């Protein structure tokens, strides 16, 4: 596997998108009740770090949840969630921050785990969306970019733990293709 020669999404486009998402989120949360950002580890960390720094919502609480469903470039179908014991969100407004919506299985598992904790509201923000891959319907209130069915890396997204620290988003292509 090798990286596409040019990025699929350049740094300036990501910056602009993050600012737009932050504005949209803030517009719905201006009444002082605050928000709990639930960042999905590990892929959403870089996106979330940029997003929270432009997000004019207060008080803003940051929590993390770990989800694992991929082995290399293949979705395994089963989702493993690791929730920290102090993730109590009852009565609070929650926004899940995801890197990418693919089949929708991971996000559905995360949303239903959080729904069981009785939040006041539950929204979803994803940087990337691959709608053509959806198996389980998912409603995302905030979507950064809709992309075609590519396996992408960079800006937090990995292939076997590599490429997360790239500042732009690339397509991972077969080396012989
Ligand atoms: P889903 O459960 O929606 O099929 O998969 C969601 C998770 O799979 C994402 O949070 C991400 O970790 C991983 N994933 C799906 N598509 C891609 C992709 O194109 N690139 C990378 N690096 N991970 C992906
Ligand atoms: Mg992920």
C-alpha cells in the first residue's frame, strides 16, 4: 500500500471545514448549558483538538471513548468499545466527535451506549463520511466532507497505526495499482 501522490483533502480545506463545523455547533449551543465532547479514540483526536479550540461553547467538557472495529483496511463488523468509568453524561448535552463514518456500525454502537446513559441530547459530528459504504443508517448533525469509497489516512486516521500524524488526508492505494 502507498499514499496517493497528492492529498485528497489539503490542510487549508481542513482548516476551513473545522471552522465551519465549530460555527454550526456553537450556533445550536448558545444558551449556557454547555456541551460534553465525547472524542472517539484514536482516529478523532487530531480533528477534535482543532475543533475544540475554535468552539465557542461554554462550559465545554472533554471526554474520550475508545472504539475498535478495523483490522488494516477491513471493517471487522464487530465493534469493541472501551468506556472510562467516569463517563457520566446523564442530563448533559453530548456531542460525539468521530473521524469517519463508514458502515455506521461503530458510531451506532457508541451512540447507543451513550443513549443508555440518559443525556439531555445526543449529537454527532464526523469529519468524514463515506455514505456509499453505509450498512446501518446513522444521522450525523455535522459532517465535514463526504467522500467516495477510498481508504483514507492522515489527520488522525491510520493504517495499522501509521500515518496518523500527517497534517493532510491521503488515499491509501494498492502499491501495484
Ligand atoms: P464503521 O463502523 O462506520 O464501518 O467504521 C468506522 C471506523 O472505521 C472509523 O472510526 C475508522 O476508525 C475506521 N475507518 C473506516 N473507514 C476508514 C478509512 O477510510 N480510513 C481509516 N484510516 N479508517 C477508517
Ligand atoms: Mg475511528
